[in-house]
C-alpha cells in the first residue's frame, strides 16, 4: 500500500537544505578571509636571520658585532674605516703627509714688534761747512746707495776760506823753494857754500809740515782728498761742496746690497745752513730687529733657549688674524733688566729685510718697497723644550674624543681612524712616540682629519679600540 506524502513535510525539508547551504558558504568565506589576513601579516614581517651565538650563563651575547655580516676590522663597513670619493676628499680639504722621525720642539708664543737697530738704522746727514744750499739731488722717500750725492752747498764759511787760502799759499811757497833747491843742486859744487843749500832744504821741510797741517784742517772741515788735490792741481779754492749719503755702519748685509731711504728732507734750495745743521735723515732698512716681550717668569726658559742655541720663528701678521711664518733666527741678546712697570723682559732677534718691489721713474728717481717696517706686530714662537726622534704632526692631524686620541691614516683605498698616544704638544704640533699604530712611512691626514672623523660618526661608527670592539 503506497504511503502518501503530505505537502507541509516537503516544504520543511527544502527550507532546511537551504539553511545548510548558507551555513556552509559562510564558513568557507570566513576561512578564506582568515587565510588572506595571515598571508598579509606574513608578507609585512622582515625575515629573521638565524645565527648561532655564544651565550654565557647570564644570557649575554659575546659574538663579534660584525659576525652576522662577515665583517672584520678592515672592512669598508667597519666603524673606524671609511672610503672617500675624490670629490669628498676635496670637500673636507684633505691634505696628506708622510710620517717621518725628527725632533719635537715645544714652543711658547710671545708677542713682539719690528724695531730699528738702535744706533745703526738711522743716520743724520749734517752740513760739514756753512753755506747756501744750491741743489737738492734727491726726493723724500727715495732710495740711495752709500756715497751717492744728496746736496750741493756753496761755501761761505770764513774759516774754511781762510784755511784753503793758507793751504794754497803754502803750496805755492813750497813749489818756489823746491825750484831753488833744484837750481842750486844743479850748479857746480864749490861755487855756492853748502850751508846755503842746507838752509833751503830746512825751509822746504818747514813748508811741507805746514802743508800737511793745512791738509788735515781741510779734511776736518769736510773737504775730501779729491777736493784737496784739486786745489793743488788747479791752484783754485773749492767754492762748492757735494754732500753724499752716509756710509752705513756694521751689518750682516753686504755693503754692495745696502740701500738707504731718505725718510725726511729738512732743507730746501736757497736756504743758508750752519756748520753741523741737519740736512736730512736717512734710514737703513736692510736689517732690523724684532723686540720680544716675555714675562719675567719666562726668564729661565729664555736662558735655556739661548744656552742651547734653539731658534725663534717669527710669525708676521697679514690681516684678519692671519700670520705668515718667517725664517727662524737665534736670539741675538736679552735685556739686562726687567721693566719695573710692565714686568716684561725684552729680547732681540735679527731680522734681515727683503725688497718687495723696486721702481725707477723717468727722471731717475728710485723707490723701494720693503717687506718689513718698524712698528709691525709679530708673534714669536720660542722653543723651550726638545724631544729627539719623535713623530711630529701638526695639531690639525690630532683628533681628541674623550680619553682617546686618534689620527686618520690612509691604507690603500680607505682611511682608518687609529688611536695614538701624545707625549707632548703645544699650540702648533704634537709629539707621538713611534709604535705599532703609526710608523714612519705611513700617510696620515694633516688637514681635514676631523671632518673625516665626523663622517665616520655620522655613518654610525662610534670610536672604538684598535680591535674594533665597541666600548
């Protein structure tokens, strides 16, 4: 007998089947969404390198800081090593120098000034005789060689005229007596008594003595030997006198290279001058002094410098607090006392001068510009201590970082920050004892070293020891 299915039961089964399909579809969609999120999270997480590290009982890692990347202390990526391009070397102002052994000289800086040589640099040209100035041959500021003419005077000095007249008169009398002696001696013997001839000889001796005395008087008046000889030759008195440049005193500069400068002209053409009146003032710039002013407590240091013959290096101011280094010289002498007011001890250094430019005008005037002039300010670098056989580097090569001191050494295509020990230093140089870190023959940066050091730090490399381990 066939069972009949009722319509309400069929509808209920269809609804249940639809609900089941919806549930299964939702579960599948949720699963797909979860897998998508997991994949997204995995793609945003950096991969982790697995390396074996040595751990102690406290879990501290003692592995090399660069072991993960296979680096060593000479790797270009090490914190104390850097490679610079040609442009970078120019940007930091890199200047290299080869390390050499030599004496280190510790110095102190003492202020000084260029001065004239007392009693040697300035010359007063005075009128040897009274008269009128007829010509002035030179201009103020012009350079003249010793012996060149400066002035021409028309002589009006009464005593000089009288002395010249006596000299000429004596010379005429002597000539007459000499002719008489020649005549008597040419005559036959026995005609004139011998006594007569002897009297003429005695008279000649007296005239010669008077002539010598007159000659000396003329020399004292200022006439030259040539002028005196012209009186004898021409039988005329000297009416004019040429005043020449004074011959300079003792100096280390050869006489042929000496030049005098007319600092001041004090007379004009037509002016009457008396004996001893100053005509001009000459200055010898070829050699000067540097006067240093040390403190009284530095007297022992100066004494040691003089005793050992250590030299002093002058630094000449050029403007904007810039200085140019001069030729080292020994201390010439020190003052014998300390100034009571300033408590300064003066010492002196010779300073040979240099010609910068020499110009000659169309009229023949010569002007010379000199490198050093009195009043110029100077710094004196005085050696006060000395160490033999050291590596001497300028302070620009030294990098101070806390308790450590470094230099930048070039090794092939890269630069290495190398620790060193400074034995002694001053404001300009430092002494390093030769060792394993820096040796003679190495190339180190003497300029631009600190900029390279900053580049290493900006790259993340903090100063380390020579083994590359961070501290």
